[in-house]
C-alpha cells in the first residue's frame, strides 16, 4: 500500500495543474508518542535515523521535482512555548540540528 506522503504528489500530477505554493503543518508528534506509551519529548525526536525532518526533506524534494516554487512549513507555534521548559529546549535543539543539516546540504 502506498502511504499518504507518496500519494500526494501522484494526486497532484493526476489533477493536472501544479500549484505554485504548498504549505505543510508539522503536527501530531506528541499524540503519536502518547499512543506509543512514550515520553512526549520522544515523539519529536523519534527515529534518529529517519525523523520527521528527514521525511519533510523528502517531501520538499518531491515538491521541487514537481515544479512547486514556494513551500511553507509551520513547525513551531507560539503555543509551543507554553509547554514544559524541557520540551521547549528539546524542540529548539531539534530546530538547530535541522538548520545544521540544511546548511550541510548546500
């Protein structure tokens, strides 16, 4: 079965016109962790070998291959600052790690 991330580009191609701008909301990591009986913070950094960030990079590559010129990613909201200091610090650490990865790919 093809997962939803792979079906999106196929659906776009089948629809004909390629959008110029697409946005993604990264959400659900904490809910996933709770359902897996893991610490909420573990949901953000689960799968060090293949994280949500790595999947986002893959999806962005698909968008670029399709000719989508503008991509917006909502990855952190002001509500996230209402979380525990430990969780906010982990999210900021992951953000810095993601920025380093992006810089390495230049």
